[in-house]
């Protein structure tokens, strides 16, 4: 029979609860999305739970990283562009910022963001 002391049980419970919270939190933005560029052309973006992003915008696959904060997610693309996805009134909004712009600047493009998977 295995015996655990209180410290071991407390640590195990904490790790389990943190793992569950991480999975629940990642689920809202992790997955496949349809976004629109400045011309209104749809493209796909994929956000993986390891923080990597990829997108089909343009002639080749784009790559980057994404991070969640209290207001949504910020995607930093290898092209220099930054994308924000936020949620307002049960609707997701995409804001795009050209290279060199801050997410506090006026967005270059704004459109709906739709999670498809």
C-alpha cells in the first residue's frame, strides 16, 4: 500500500488543478479560425496550445507565436504584422497592426474572427 504525506497530496492536487485550468483556458482561442485581411479576403489561422501560430494568408504559410491575456490573444507573425483577437458580446473581433505599429495604435484592419474548429 502506498502512503503519501500531506505535502505530497497538496502538491499533487495543485498540479492537477493547474493542469485542468490550463486546458480550460487554452480552449477558447486554441484551434482553427477564419479571419479576413484588409481586402476582405478570408484566410485560415491555426493557434496551437504550445503557443505557435500558422496562417494561410498570402502565397505561403505564415508562422508566428500567440499569447493570451485578459482581453484576448496577441499573435506576432514572422512577417512583422501583429494580430489581436478579442471577444465582445459573444462575438470575436480581429484587429491587425502593420509592422512597427503598437497594439495601442489604430488598427490597419478590423474584421470578424470566426472559430471553426
